[in-house]
């Protein structure tokens, strides 16, 4: 690469690559900044949503407190699930043991069971439910001990039907049901046991009996076993919470359950975890009862919010919020991509333009050198010949004539050269004019072949012309066509190498006339064949073989032939020679 080109490349890189790199770096920084800002903005949104969530929770709890004020004093209300047992059971009337003492004495003395049965039966008809309950319980017990199972079950069923009375410390229905289950278990009646066990279980779960913890515990395990369903953990946890009678507001684990309570003026409201979760705002946020915030979560401590819980809040759908940022980022990305692409495209085009310009400059320099060289040869011979003549060094008339001839040839060559250059200039500027007229192509070819043949003959070349004797009419500029032919012939001689023969041939094929000029010279490599008609193009062989030329000859031929609505083509084989053919339309 020449120093000027190198310099140009450096300048070019400086004005394109440096700003492009800078723009890229800026874009990258901007995107990074944007990402940080997006994260910050997302955090801000989450914090706001967290505050809103806390507010809505506070409102929900305030509404609950209001509801609690409507409860009777000292009441405990559990939301969403009954208490498994009451922290303060409602007492049920139970007949004192003294009422049954006569029967019991008989019951436990051998041989007097029948008396006891009769005694209890009498009491079982009492108008007082408490007495009836006590009597049925004892009657059933005695019958069971006597092995009178069916009767015993009947008695327990009677006991089970008594409302508002206790027997053996428990509400009569529960005591009856429990005993019936016990009897089915004893006798291994699985189907009945399951059915009755489920009833017992349903009664316990319903919370309709105000049981103390001890009674509940006495039945809970059996009910779970018989019904085949686990104990109700939530109800039991709520009952435990109620039994501990917390004050104020708070949340704690009871039997593995997270229970929230509100204590309002001696009334207590208990919330199951499900119910508490239902108070939370849903949709926009995700709330957890937790004491430590995870990634993308905001923490709200109980101490700060006045809520009974410490919460962590996350956006339910952070993707939706992030989408807006992503779209903006994408837009920015594409914008930068576009700018960069345009920049690179522009730079590439610029570079190509500069390169072409440089090539042109180079070419022009080559042309000047080539043209000067072309001029030098005839000028040198003119100088020598004219000097010899003017100094009177040539005395012999015959030699004198030869010198004049040489002078004429050199002048003619110079003339041709100047004409060619002028023509080329005209072609380039679009000012070339052709004087079209009807003419005989055979005559034109004949004339050029003759004139060229004489000149080439002096250099030892034989020009074989094959021209039909009848006219070949075409419309054209005889002088321009002659120059084109001359150019082809001149090339044929120039690139003949060791061969000393060229051929010119005119033929007609219907409406087309063909003039071909062939040689057996150097030939043209196939990759150059397409190029030879380009202006300034010079083949590798001509450049390396130092064959003088300007590279405009064939370009001119092409231009002239086109102007005549014809075309010129080449067939060639390196080492075997070339054949250029001009095709022109015949015009009768
Ligand atoms: P130049 O002044 O170089 O002869 P031309 O335009 O006449 O310019 O020809 C262009 C190139 O085509 C030549 O440099 C040469 O490489 C090739 N060329 C033209 N005619 C012939 C030929 N008859 N045989 C071999 N090569 C040729």
C-alpha cells in the first residue's frame, strides 16, 4: 500500500471507527443505567404496593374489631372454624349421685342386678331430663354387664336423645353415642362402628356442645380412630388460642397453626390462617407472614405497621411491570442498532468511494505515463530522421525517400494517437458525434485492411483479408468504423508474440454482418475476457510484457460499435490467439 493510501486509511478509521466505538460504548452505558433505573423503579412500585397492602389490612382488621364489639362480653369468636372445645364450657344440669345410690348399691351387689334394672327404669321415666339421663346411663351400664347387649344399646339410644342434660360429666347425646361406639368396637362390628363413629365425630366437630378441654380430649382420640379421620387441627389450635386468652392483637403458632387474634374489650376474635389470608389484598401483591424478606420482597414489621403480623410483600406479577421497561430497552437497543448499522453502512460506502477515487487517481497517473510513452517512440524516430535529413547526412535518394516514409509513418502514428485521445475525451464527455450514412462495409474493411496491411507489412506481418466482392450495406460513420477496425488490427499485431499473421474477415448472415479480426498471439485469460472492453483495463500479459498501450482502445471500439446498434465480442485462448468480432445490422 502506498503511503498516501495508508494515511487515508488511518484518517478514515479515525473518523468512522472511533465515533462508532464511542457511540457503542455510550449505548451500552445507557442500557446499563436504564436497567438500574428500571430495578429502582420496580422497587419503588413494590414499596408503594406494600404500603397499600398494609393499609388495606389495617382497615380489614379495624372492621373485625368493630364486629367484635357486637359480641357479648367475654365472648370468643373464631372466624372460619369452630373452636374444638370451649375455654369456658357452658354447664349442663346433672343429677347428683345420691339420687341413684339405692340402685347403685344393688347394681354392685351379687344377685341384685334385676332390682337395680327395675330401679333405674323407674327413674328413667322422671320428668327431669338430668334424672332421666343419669338413669339411662346407669341402666345401660347394668344391662351391658348382664350381657344384654341389645337392651343396653337401646338404653344408650335413649340417653343419646336427651338434650340439655349431662351424664357422667358429658352432654347426654355425646355420652350415649360414645358408649354405643364402644359396644360396636367390643363386638367387632366394623360397619356400624364406622357409621356411629362418624356421627360422634361430626357432633364433636360441629361445636354445638360446649365441651371443656378434658371431655373433648376424652372423646377426640376415639372419634378420630373410629371415624378414620384425623383430629381437626385448626379447630383445636383455635381452642388452644382461646384458652390462652391473649390480650391485644397478635399472632402466634398454636399446635402448628398460625392464629391471629384481636382482643377487644374482653371479647376475643380469633382468625384461622385461611381467614387471615382472605383479608390480604390479592391480585397485585403476594403477601407472606414471615419475619425476613427474600429477594424482590418488601418487609413490613409488625412493630412499624401496628398489624399483628410481620409481612413480606412481593409483586404478584413483576413480569408485567418489567415489560414496560423491557419494551423501552428494546426500543433503545434497536435504535442504537439502526444508528450503528447506518454508521457502518455509511462508512463502508465512504470507504468504497474513497477507494474508487484512489484507483481512478492511480489509473490517471498510469494513463499519463502510458500516453507519454506512446508519444515518445514516434517522436524519437521523428527527431532522429529529421536531424539526419536536415544535417544533410543522407545523400542517397533512395535512402532519403525511406527516411521521408519513416517520417510520414511516425507523423501518422502520432496523428492516430492524438485522434484516439480526442475521441476518448469526447466519448467520456458524451460529446462524441457520428456522421451516420449509408455505406458499403466491404469497402470500409477493404480500405482499412489495405492500409493496415502496408504498414504491418513493413514490420514483417502478413494480413490475410477475406472480404466478399459484393457490397455489404450498413448505416454508419465510415471513419469511426475504420478506427474501430484499425484498433482491433493494431491489437492483433501488438499481442501477436512470435506469430506474424493476422486475419481480417467480413461475412454476412442474413440481416447481420460480421467483421472479425483474428491472431495467433498471446490470447486472453478467460477471467480477463469480460474486462478487456472496460476503459483503462490492461491485461496482465500486456503490463508484464511491457507492451505499450493505454487501455482505451477496446473501450472505444465497444462505444463505436454500440453507437451503430451492433456489438463486439471476443473468443480467445491463452497461447492460441484471439478473435474479436464486430456484429452490425445490415441495412439494404
Ligand atoms: P491497450 O492499449 O492495452 O492495448 P486495449 O483497450 O486495446 O488497450 O486492450 C485492452 C487489453 O486487452 C490489452 O491490454 C490486452 O491485455 C488485451 N487485448 C486486446 N487485444 C488483444 C489481443 N488481440 N490479444 C491478446 N490480448 C489482447
